[in-house]
């Protein structure tokens, strides 16, 4: 197999984009099991007796009493409630492992260290690599044997691996094997010997985009708030726990949740495949006017060229769209990706009742 590197200008520079058959790798992820080397992802280890209590106060997730083996998403917001960092957090054997986008690793580590003050917490880079398994046959006996496990962990939980590292289940059909970085070649060889097909980041991204799961810094911008991209809700408490307080940006989260709707929504766009592909960050236009921005753009084996986009809330699914930037192509919203219309928030309902009583 010939490894084709990911574009140097993209967020996955240094990783493998594909191994010569990107659509075949996507098919294998749908019908069998593949391993995607995501070892370029940044990892941080938090130790110390107060790490959970401390992290609880500076992030959006409820982590003060997480049990051993818990896996959650988490965010850091600015004072206006805009997303600054998004990470996965695994609590296991007295250590909290945080992993995030490769380009945010140093910045997140610096922020965490700055916020420690007098807490009994130590934040250090972790020499860990993330290998992602995708597909319906992850729990085949040969794969479990290669991992040294009898069963996979339940969703949102992790189990330790013999020799260091851990396995965590993020969702059905997606498992991460997080191992000491120097053992990455050994683990890849062990998994491929068990019948797991190597796949590049392209296959991972195509599956993520089709599932409308956002990525920090690609599908978000400097104005993004959690409600716009679905980081509130989902399994457990999502990346934001609505029953906790005392974190930076909480006021915006509570106001949008209780009184209004987010100004934008994350949707899946179907792109015209007859022209060159537009780029993340390009504007999305309706009638010549900008109504949003493109995020990840990828060619999917079933859906063709697709993209995530942050659009003005309430744009109808049948709106004729086009992209701006250097490449202009027509686009349509996938109606199945539109956020569900929910009822009136409790705060808004109370205000409307008060106004009715005053009439």
C-alpha cells in the first residue's frame, strides 16, 4: 500500500490521507472494520488529587465525580460563551487524559496550566497516540483477541490495555485505541494481522461529516457557541452539562437555552460535483448574500461531494445556495440534517405568560 499524505494546508497535516483507494476504505468502514492512525492528535495528562474538582470549575462538563472509566466531551468557552477549545476526556486509573486537535494542543496545555493556581493538579503532555477503529465488525473475535479484551467497553466508557493505554468506545461502530506513542507500529501491525484494514483520515472525515459531527476550528469559527453545532444534548450531557454552573460563558449558554434559539445551525450540504471543490471557510450564499460559512468539505463514497456548513438559523431546506470564495458551486441542504424544532424554552414561556397576563 502507498500512503498518500494529508494536505499540508489542512488540519491533518502529517497524517495519512488514504492508502490509494479512498472510496474502498470508506466501504470497508461501512461493512467491515478499519483502523485510522490519528496519532497526530494532541494528548495531555492531568494528575493530582484535585484534578476533577478543578476541571469541573473551568469547563462546561460535569466532571467532579466522574467514575473510573468515564469518557466525556468537554469545552472551554470565553466570557461571551464562544467555543475556544473542544476535547475528549478519559478518566482512568487516577489520570485524566485529554485529547484535542493537533493545532490546539500547546494552547490548551498553556491554558490549563495558567488556570491551576494553587490546586493539586499537574498538566503535562502525554506521550499517547490515538488509533481509531471504525465499522460494524469491531467486536469480531480476532479484533478482540488482538486488543487483549473479552468484550469492548460500553459506549462512553474506557478499559485499560495490557502494557499501557486504553480502549474507549465513543459510539456504536467507533472505538479508539489510545496507546503509548512508541508502540504505535506494533499496534498497527497487530490489528492488521487480525484482519483490520488500514484506512486514511479521508475515510474518518467522510464518516464524521455524514453524521454531522463538527470539528473545532474547521466547522466552527471565532463566533461559534455550543448550541449552534450540537455540542449541547446527545448521549449523556453532550459537551455541556446544563445542570451545573460556575464556568466561564455559562450566562450565554443559559440564556440561549432558556430564552432563545442560536443564531446559526450546523447542516449537511450536498455540493455540485461537476466543478472543483470549495474550501472550508468559504461563504455560503443565498440570492447572492452571505448566510453562513462552509466547514469540512469531503467526497463521500455514497453521497458524493458534501460539506458541513454553519448557516443562519431558519433557512428552508429547499433554498438554492452557492458557495463563494475562489470556487463557486451550487449547494442544497440535506433536509435530514436540519436541527429538530423544539418547544419554547422555559424562560421564554414564562415571559410570554407574563405578557399575556398584563394585557
